[in-house]
C-alpha cells in the first residue's frame, strides 16, 4: 500500500515540466506532474492507458487527433493506449496533475 499527500510532493523545475514518480508496481505507475505557467508536455503516445486527475491550476489537454480541451481542478481524463496525449499550462499558477498509467 502507498499513501501520500500530493501537496508534499510538488516540485517544479524552471527548465521543463517536472515528473515526480510516486509509486511503481508491476502493473502501474503513479506520477505527479508539476508544470509552471507556459510549460507543456508535447502530445505523445504510449502502449498503455493513462488516467489523469487535475489537482491544481488550469491548462489544455492536447491530442494530435482532437482540438485542445480546457482542464481545471477536478478534471479527470482517460487517454487510451495508442491515443496521443499531452498538456500545456495556460494559467498564471502551477498546474499539478496525477497520472496513473497501466503496464
């Protein structure tokens, strides 16, 4: 079992979106992503599903196949295996979201 307070794990990087690996198991990975205003993760593809839950900030969910979708605290996104997915922080504060990936 893994229990944590995400707020204690927030770490930003001035250079790029920061990935904080919270827990890895044989079947999943839980990662906290921390993006400063203007930072982005370009759309990319993975073999497994990804579930994102936005905790703080606002931005756009990016996909090569779809128009950008506004995201904010409470937004839950599911990117299926093989689906292009990325994000950009369009707000004036940090964007923090949890990514849980299968595989």
